[in-house]
C-alpha cells in the first residue's frame, strides 16, 4: 500500500473541507478570465479544489517590495492549475514558490562561451522557471493573461515546469503510457521547423514568434496557444494540437463558445 499517498490524500481532503477558497473572491477571479469559459461546472469545481490545494502547498508571494492582491493571486493560481486540471497537482511536486514582481524583472547571469570567455548578462524578463526552484512572474503580464489572445505568461512558465519533470527542458515532457513518443517527435519537430522558417522569413504569425527560440520554448508557447487560441493552433498545426490534447487530457477547442460560470 502507498502509505504516503494515503496520508497525503487524507490531508488534502481535510484542507478542502476546512479551507475552501472564499466563493465571492473565487467567482470574481474566474469570471474575469475568458480563458476559463466553457469549463463545465464539475471542471470549475475541480479547478477550485486544485487552486485551494495549490495555495496550501505552495507560496505565492510578492517580490520587489510591492503588495500582491488576493484577486491577482487567485487569477494566477487558477491559470496555473488549468494545465493540470486532469493531471493532478502532483505534476507540480518538488518546488514551493511563485514569486510575483510588479512588472518586468531583470535577473543577472554569468555564463562561459565555447572560447572560455565569461559573459555577464542582464536581460528584462516577464517570466522564468527554475528546475526544482521557483516560478517567477511579472504581475502586470500575469494580470493581462487569460484573454484568449494567445499570450499567457502563467501557462508558459508552468508548461516549462511540466517539461522539467524529466530533466532539462527540451520540449519533451514525460508522456503518458498511452502516448506514442515517435508521434510526439514527428508532430513537434515538423511544426517547429515549419514555424521557425516562417519566423526567419519575416512572415507574420498569430502564434508568438518566441516559439522559434528553441524546442523548449516551442512547447511552452504551443501550450499557451493550446489554451488561449486553440482553434488557431488546431488549424495551423493539427498534429501538435492532437498531441497536446493527449498530454493535457483536455480539448479547449471543443469547449470554445461555452458560457462562463462559477463553481
């Protein structure tokens, strides 16, 4: 018997019974996110449970000395839990912190190139994920996420977290047993090459051109598109959509046009 899983399940059940998210705040957050329209009442209830557990098992804290409102915190957590709606919160195991800055933040890096020269880099960013470390977000960009416009820094960074479950992010997260590794590789490799060629030629793309940076960024951006603009992704790269539907165990295109509610 998996005693650890048994006791964890009991603990989570107690949390849900005693610390359910306030209905008014949760409904306000959900209603403000077009991204969640079309979810059934059961799915919204499950999302609320995941969000409740997320806030008890993780810390969502302000960085940069600013205040983080409960509304923004709930919007971030709701969007963070959407990718694991049918996977479970254990997919986010092994780390604890989400750090939210008011706007862009500027981390500093040092790296050595192939010639042994050390470079010092300061680059503005709106999101970052560390392997077994925190997720870092721009609060301003997180607040603008969820609008069905194809850009979602929250889903992007949490997709990286899923990609890191089996090591360095490479656009190949751990697939479910029923999924075919060859089919995944063919779908993503072909789409990455096609998309990169379009970006290099200067063609305008509805999907964020940042996807052409690397296979890891391609997976994260395609995950954004999967939830934000699923009809576009399904039309332009149907095999990628099919693989993501199998991985996330969701069909966002199928729920487009549905109503919004609160559960």
